[in-house]
C-alpha cells in the first residue's frame, strides 16, 4: 500500500515540483499540498495522509506548533520535518513536538525516502547520534505533567484533558511538551507509555 503524503511549505511552485519528484517513487503518493499554517490541518483532515512532511524553517516559523496540533488531533498521521540543519537541539525540539522523522534540507533523496517510510511505519527515524534521550528514572515530572500523561494514557484528547483539569488547551500542550522532553518520548502517547512503564503515573 502506498504511503500517502501531505507536503507543507511556503512556495506553491516548489511544492509542486517536490510533489512530482516524490510521486515518481514507488510506494509514495502526494495527496495534498499546504502553503500556509492555516492550510495544514484542513489538508490533513481532508486527505488523511500517512505522513505529513513539514518544512521546519518555513510556515512562518510555526512548523513545530503545527506538528504538535496534527499529532494531537490526528495521532495516526506521522510527522516528518525538513530542517535547515539537523542538530541535537533541533532534533530535541522536533521530537518533543511529536515528529518521528527529521531530515536536513541538504539530504539526498534516498535519505528522505527512508525517513518517510520509517515515519509511515511509526518508527523514530533520526540519525542516532543526534538523539539525547532523558533517563526516565531520573525524570521529575510535575504533578500537572503527571496528570496530563495519565489522562493521555487513557486516550483523552487535548481538549478533554483541558476540560478535566480546568486548564487552557495551550497550557496542556506546554505541559505535554515538557513531559515529552523529560522522558525522551516521540510524542505524548509515547511519553505516557514510558511514564507508565517506570511507575510514574
């Protein structure tokens, strides 16, 4: 089955050329393009892609926020980021936002394809040398972070968690990001799993 892609970036012409290249590869099909932050979620909702490929330096610098929103609302959609330079700090932020793949813009096409295929399979696909996972046993989750992960483990959405804890949705996302970073999780669900396995919930 072909991996369905939505590709997001700033320039329509560049995206169309990029989409044509990806469509020429067996196993990949670009089903939608988005040239603004506001267009990403509607594109994901309309096309139900396997993977969303985001240009990190583009979209007005809001790519990580968009990645978090997509992962929150559409957890079955994997997110891959194309970044200017893949450094440990960039990868940390991307993974904390829920991205499963990070590839530098100067990467060759086979590396991008490998990343997209890995993300489609639900695998964290990043150069291992760029990962700095935290030791969950040494993490100190705050009470609120624990509450958020406990509800996440139960399958609650960000909106449901916000209502349950009487918090703003943005606050829930901030708490989730902090917990993901402390635990070295790929996304909020992975962080909840790690916390559960270490008896932190």
